[in-house]
C-alpha cells in the first residue's frame, strides 16, 4: 500500500483460503467496521494508526496514510488491537 493512498476497506483473512483470484467472493471491512489488527509497536487507544512492514502490522500514525483509530492500548509489537476502520483522530 502506497503512503499516498488511503484505503477504503480491508480484506478479511480467510482460514480456508489464503489466495484469491479475480472474480472470487471476498469479505471486506469498510469504514465504520471494527477489526482486529496486529501492532508493530506501541499504540494508544484513540490514536490514528497506519500500516507498516509491507502492510502486515499497524503503528501509531506518523507519516503514512491514516487507516483508522485504535480502540485499545498496546505496549509492544505483536499485540492484537481493535481498530475502527476509516476513522482518523
């Protein structure tokens, strides 16, 4: 994901399928959805978050595209937090 692009939603991971082809049905979390994401560092509830690490983890918003608001605190990398998609503080 490029830093200049603000996503409109996130593809939910599937336990049954890890690759998708054009035309496959997928489930997408749109703005206003609450999803669980893994942190790549410390995050405080209420902070805007952004993706890092090739789009696999989130951190407190610094310079990239803000993707949502953290609803939980995380003291370290690897913590699952709830994120309100498409909202920015």
